[in-house]
């Protein structure tokens, strides 16, 4: 495709371009690039560059712009908020391959780009599980961990008999391989801003449609036949492999830095179905656990002020 | 004379080498970790009367390298599936890593894999059956803030495997029950009484578990080839 995909705007570029505002949202002040083993990642920063840094990691199929309401509140609390579009997401390069270990390596590359010393890290959903493993792997570089509904548990896995599981897996594997065979030239379906927002709304049913429309010019691009989400079309929701959700949770008790775990208590499709009784036995000594009633998986978008206050209490 | 077809797997270019042209069921050779398809038919396969092909996995041999790595066994399984789209039904012999990948594709495309022989070779064990202490594998960096590199040292050049592939495919977790799930699918859906033959002497945990499954037999490579030959 010959379409030139424009970068999402910074704060000043958004003002110049007249990006439709959303109450409380503020685009990042700066944009830069980081090389991760030959792959170019786009890094975003909110706040004064001289302030102490905090690293934010977004969830799967999101992008750093989904922190546009949370990050400014933390930045205004005296922090330089650094986030990045994960490989294949937002404005970062589409990779040949995607894996958990590669995402972890990308996170380390961004963390190293901030400078020497340990910094607090905050992750939502997949980004939360990623930051949990980063904190376990690089304890010398992580001063605090804040996990926003990113603690996988085995609850959402279907409890089916072995012979049924075999047949299900066989079908899933065939579909995934078929998808790989078809993905060489695959591009995402075009639509209007409203149509893209509606599609995203299927995964984010609790979120304000106006917010979802705000995200389109940030996480999408416009060409002659309409708007498309930038996320790599070869990526697919779900998946399979040897990984078990409990492996992620088992890293939590090992952490020595202060930890804050927040769960949205209104369970959603995009969440893990993790309950307090799954988390509490695994909390390390320096951990605080906060269940938020009446809030879903995207707690930082539903209640940015509440989540920002909890983050600032923990890292300040 | 060998010929090579270049196949596309999403953004990767895969080299599929024809080592021998003949009639009958094709034999597909899957190399071990860090290896590549041999230039000629190894003598042990001379008794196979059909065509013989070899696939260079992504990051190996004449196949493409990937910026930033991200190698997984499942991606390599999909490499093989792209080759199956070209070749149709095959029998597979896999060395080391190629044996594990052969198991995955035999379970995922049982209708297209008419027999698998798993042999000793580099990368047979992988990273073991359970998660290890996490480590971040970083490429060399000039930044003073960066961690020291732990990637394997290789000289640059297209003939060398991608260092990311060497590390990531040597440390991937291979739970016993994950491996046996694929073995059961191969047994249930392949139509063969014993679709998997283990010729490997070394038995890492995943392979020992597979060996204990019904429909999996222990034979020599020659015996395995004889079992799966179809004119």
C-alpha cells in the first residue's frame, strides 16, 4: 500500500491540526524513537523532561494514546510520563514476528532509553503482565510496580473434557494457520471515524463513544477509501501456545519493590476474570491491593482521576 | 540438481529446497536449531524413494532474518504450514528443534502430515517444561544505560542464523501436556495407526511424555522411513 501513514500528533501538533478534543484528554508533549534490535519503536512523553520518570505500558490492541486522560494527571503530579506504542501497535514499526519475549525486550529498550537508575512502572492488562515480568527480570531498574487489571488467572479458561479440548484446539490451530497463510497482504478494513469507533466499542463496550472517536485519528490513519486502525493486520486476538496464565501470577510474590495491584470488579470480555481471592495470596510484603467496585477492565479510562491518585500515592 | 523455491510467510521469505525430484510421497526435512537444509540428500535418506525437500526456518539458512527477533516454535510451525501449502501431504523427519516443530505441525495439520520421525539434533530440549527465572535478552548497545548483551556471538553475514533465533528457540518453554496435546491430535486425526516415530536417543521431558502416548512408537530412522513410505 502506498499510503503515507502520518504519525499521531503531539500536544502542539494536535492543537495546530484542530484534533477533536475529549474532556480531560491531553496529547503527549514529545515524541521520539527507540531502536530495539533493529525495530523502531515510537515513544511518547507527557510532562516536564526534568521531572522524575515513570514508565507506562498499554494493553494488547491499544496504543500509548489510550493514556491520554491518565498520563496528564500523573504528569501534573510532578512526573515525566514515558510510554511507547508496542511493536505492531500505534506508530511503532510493524514487526516480522511478535512474541512475549520480544515485547519484554522492547520494554527494556524503552526503559534503558530513559536513563540510569530505577523508575516506577505502570502497566494495564497485557502491559501490566509485561511490567510484572520486567520487574522480576530487572529489579535494579524498577522502583515501584503498579498493575492495572493485568494479573492473568486461569479462571477464563474453559473447563472442558480432554477429548473436547483436543477437537477445539485442532480447529483453533487450523484457523490460526489459515490466517497466517492469508496475512501476507492483509490490510485492515476501512471505514468512517464513527465506524472504527463502533468496531472498537465491541471490545470496549463500557467506554464513551466520544472517547473511542477521539482515539481514531491517533491510533488510525486516513487514506483514499477511509480510516483504518494502524495495528498490524497480521496480529490476531486470542492465540494459543504453551503459556499458562498462572505463570504470570507466580512472579508476583517474588517482587521486593512497592507494588500496587488494582482490579476493576465489573468483569469484561477483554479482562482476565481475575478475582481478589486469586490475587491476595500472591501479594508480596510491600504490596497494596485495591479492588474498584463499579469499574471495568479499562479503569484508567473510566476513572482516570481515581487511578492517578492511587498511582501518585504509591510512587511519590 | 537442487532447486530452491522462495515462499512468503507474512513478512518472512522462506527457502524451500528440493533435494531430489521423484514420484511418491514427498519427504520434508526440518533442520535443528542453528542449522540449515543440507546441500545434498544425506546418505541415510537414500532409501526414501520419493521426492525430498528441506525447509530453512525463519532466521536460518537462506530464509530471511527478522528485525527485533520474536521467534517462537509456533511461528516456525506456521513456516512449515506455508511449505505444506506448496507441497501438499508429506512425511516429515525433524532433527532437534525440527523434531519439536514437526510434532506441532503433525498435530495442527494432521491431514497433511503422513508420518513424523523425531531425531536427535540441536534444540531438541528447548527451555524445559516450566518457566525459568526471567531474563531480558538485549542486543549490543553503545548506551551506557543498557544492559550487557547476552546474545550469542556470531559473525555477520547471511549464512549465519539470527542470534535472536538461537536464544529464543533455545529457551522456549515446552510443557509436557502441551506436547502431548499435539501428539494426541496427530493420532486422532491423521488416519495413521502410529503417526509419530521417535528415533531420538535423548529424551527431554516433552519427548518422554510424547513417547508414552498411544500411537507413538520408538524405532530407528530407517524403520520410521519404511513405515511412512507411500508410492
